[in-house]
C-alpha cells in the first residue's frame, strides 16, 4: 500500500496560476505531476471528481494520489465513501457539488 505524501498548506481558496506554481509538491494529489492541488475542502472534492480525468499517470501514481486525497479529506472534513481509487469516476462522490 502506498503512503501519503500530502501535507496541509496555508494557501486556501481559489488559486491563480502563480499561486499554484508556488505550491510544494506535497500539496497535490498527484505530486510528481503537480496535478490536483488540495489546499481546502473544495479542492479535495475537485480532486475526487476529476480523479479519473487525470491522464498520463501510472497505477502507482493513482495509488499515491488516492492516499493523498484520503489524508486531505480527513484533514478538511470531507466525507469519502470510496475505499479504492478504482471506485472513482463510476458514481457520484460524497459531498460533491460539481454534478453535471
């Protein structure tokens, strides 16, 4: 099982490109690719909703990202019902406000 690399970061709310560029790798669900920043609950919900849309990542990258999302969700009080990243993208996510 992968271990989380995510750490809470002081930057919250909407991120400009410049803000995002200055975030450390450990603020992202996918740290190596610097994809899906998670600086608050809204960003965690976005990372859940977009997880299956992230391209050019390996299963190991997805394992790490899922552990990071779980850690960030716990930190920010975002409820998750998924127990594996393979469940993401197949149904609506808990507390997600981005239904289409």
